[in-house]
C-alpha cells in the first residue's frame, strides 16, 4: 500500500461542480464519499492506496483522506482528461483532519505537484492526526 498527496486548489479545482474546499470534502465524506478524481499521469496507484488531500487555500494543509477503490484508468469519453482514479473518502479520518489539519511545514513539502508520494517522515503525523 502507498500513500499519496493529492493537491486541490479550491480557487481552481471543483468536485462534480462543487468547490474543492475542506468543508465540501467533510460533507462529501459523510454524504457521498465515492469520488472519481483526475490524474495528469497514471502513477503507480493501486487498490487500497490512500490519497491525502492537500488544500492550497486559504491555509495550506491536509484536511481529508480517501482510499483508492479502482486503479487509474483512461476515460475514452473524456479525451481532455489523462486518467481518472476511483476513491472513497474516509468519514471519521476526514472529520479528524478537518478539525486538526496537517500543515505544509509538518509535511515537509517544498515543491507542490498535483500528485506525489507522502514522505515517510510525514506519514506518521498524517496517520496520527487522522486517527488511523
């Protein structure tokens, strides 16, 4: 199993037409946890991997987590999207992270890319804060 940081910019990204902010993710985790998310490249994501959602605004922090349900796939009906990955938000862990997010400094993030692996030293903080 691998852990990934998935970057969301609430000023630019949407989730099924809704803003990609912490409150939307918290609500979706309770009401509609299944998501199909865009990837610029396939990466090596597999079923059971975790996606830690890093919000770039207003405060840069991880405040939600999901588990990969389906390995990335190309969508022939959406040629402008490179790949999609199916994931389900973890309700209790997302609630815990919304209350006490993990900041960029705690993660040791320098350059922010759309999807990247979690650094081993940051994983312990994420797991503890999420109650996993």
